[in-house]
């Protein structure tokens, strides 16, 4: 169901109203406190989001969602990004949203019924285990995790980390080598669903990120698979399709992340302006009167606007022509918007002075936890290289020097 722009605006304002009334007032207490101890309150808010028809906005109407197109969901995602809890409350947070999209397209009817549906209803959470500490995640064809078929079961052995939100999740999708002899290195790995109550699975630890281990959804796990047995039917897609499926998972995922980052930037810019207007340097002389501060506000506003236009353009292109056709644009937004995010957060902190580095505002949470934006979903340098090579290739093809 395509939303007209008037209905989309109405929808966006309903999300804004929900965030203002129910989430902004409690978010700091939850993100700087124990996430687990707030789970009952968070469940209540998720039920409230359901009752207001705002849950899982990315899903089709048949699946209980709002049937939004990718560009429409992008607009909603920006609003949700203004709170660290936004996407979680409405059940469209990474890594669950990527797993939902992947399973919707490639999982068997049994896996959909048993795992996807409860995930979509918000009854369980999931995670995605691809990166290994021993190998460069930016070139994941090199991995040690193996899944060997024994009768009707895969036996999985391996070590992963940065399995985001593993703590408290009910299943993971693990990337493992199943076809080591395949000539094409991109056809050696497969994706297999592993329920996390499996005796062969262990959450080693929640990795401390700049001093914060986090908990539950807000954590990044180091995990181990030791003779971890799952039925052969828990394979997603075909054997050897792992990297193809990973690409499917990542295409729209970059739109989700970029729009979330733009939401963070908008909130940080708001905080920057409020502080500049309130902070008195001398009686009657406010920080907002300083040209340097004005430059930061203007530059941030311009960069945010440019980011939004770039991301929405990319979302339209993916929607109309597919992720492959939008490859250059996807790489462009990944490094461009993550850089804008870093700059805007840093300026907002600077404007707040010492207050900026305390946990009295959201800025320090984002500064710590969003530094990873330049690393995950492909480090920025890889995306720059993809874009530059594509530009050089097309110049050569078109008779450039
Ligand atoms: C917050 C966060 C959440 C994550 N969540 C998940 C998750 O849920 N599941 C999962 O499986 N993984 C996850 N990851 C892991 C992520 O996918 C990897 O960190 C990423 O792929 C980079 O791999 P690496 O850390 O091993 O860095 P490396 O591959 O070792 O690269 C290190 C650096 O080398 C440079 N570099 C690498 N390649 C090139 C190149 N071609 N050209 C120029 N420079 C290059 C870049 O600067 C890069 O940052 C997460 C990571 C973070 C930070």
C-alpha cells in the first residue's frame, strides 16, 4: 500500500507524538541504566505501539505492518532515530529487521512459522553472527567457522564477535563455511539458523565498548559454537548462497542505518541550538551570538539536508531499479552520512562544553556507540574504494584518459 505524502506526513507526526510523550522522558534512564531491569516497561511501550497501529512499520499489511515503501520507511526511520530506543520500541531495529527481511525472502515455511512470526510479533529477538575476531571482517570470505553435514544435521564449530544483541536473543543466523571446495570463494559459505538454547552455543561475553558492556538488545556479543548441532532444514536459502544472501540483507539495511543517523543528527543539532541559546557568556550575551557556533549550526543543518536528499534518492533508486543498480549510491551514503554523523555529534558536544562529555545528555551515548558507524556495514574506506573504482571504470569506458 503506497502512502500518499499527506498520509505519510500524518504517520510521521504520529510517531513524533509517541516519541515525545512516551520515549523521550524515559530514554536517558534506560540507556545509561540497566537495560534488562527496564524490560517490563519496554514491553509495555511495545504493546502500546502495537495498539496504536505503529508497530513493525516496515512489514507488509498482511504481516501486521504498514506496507510502507523503502523511501516511506526511510522517513519514519529518521524520526525513530531521534531516540536511541526508537527503532527498538517499534520492532524495526537492527539486527532483527535485517533478519526479518532475509527470512521473509529465503526461509522455509517451517522456519518462518517457528522463528520469523514470533520475531515479527516482537515476542523474541534475534542476532546475526558473521564477523570473527581472527579474520578481517571487511573481507569476510576468509572465515574459520565451519558447518559440516552429518546425516540430517549440521555440526557447527566457530568463534564470532560483534554479534550485536546476542544477549537475550532466541536465535542467531550464523554464516559458516559449508562448501570449502567450491571454486568460487563467494559460494563457500551458507547461512544457518541456530536457536540459542542449543548446548553447543555459548555467549562468551558482552564486549565492552569504550567502557560500556551494555546488556540485552544494547550489547555486542562474543560467541562460540562448539559441536553445535542443528537440523539440516535450518539452512536459509541454498548451500553456498551465504554471500548472496548477505548482500540482500545489507542493501536496504544501509538505508535504515543512514536515516537513523540523520535522526540522531537532527536531535544533536536541536540540543546544540538549545544550549547555544541558553548559555550566557556575559549577562545578555549568549553562545548563539558567536560566529563559530553559528557556523557549526549552519554547516550541520546543510550537511543533514544533503544527507537526507542523498539517502532518499538512493532509497527511490533501490525501490525502482534494485540494490545492484544503486550500488554506487549505497556506498556513497554509507561513508558520507557516517562522516556527517561524527561531525555533528562532535560539534554538539563542543557547544555543550564539559556538559557534553557527561552522561547528562544523550550526546555521550551516541558519541560512544555510534563511532562504530564508520566501521560496520563495510568500513568507510571500502565504500570509498568501491565508488572511486566505479567512477574510474566508467571514465575509462567513456574514453577518459
Ligand atoms: C557497532 C558494531 C556492530 C556490529 N554488528 C555486527 C553484527 O551484528 N554481526 C556481525 O557479524 N558483525 C558485526 N559487526 C562487525 C562488522 O561487520 C566489522 O567490524 C566490519 O566488517 C569490519 O571488520 P573488522 O572489524 O574485522 O575490521 P578489518 O576488516 O580488520 O578492517 C580494519 C580497518 O581496515 C581498513 N580497511 C579494511 N579494508 C580496507 C580496504 N579494502 N581499503 C582500505 N582500507 C580498508 C578500514 O579502515 C577498517 O576499519 C559490527 C561492528 C560494529 C563496530
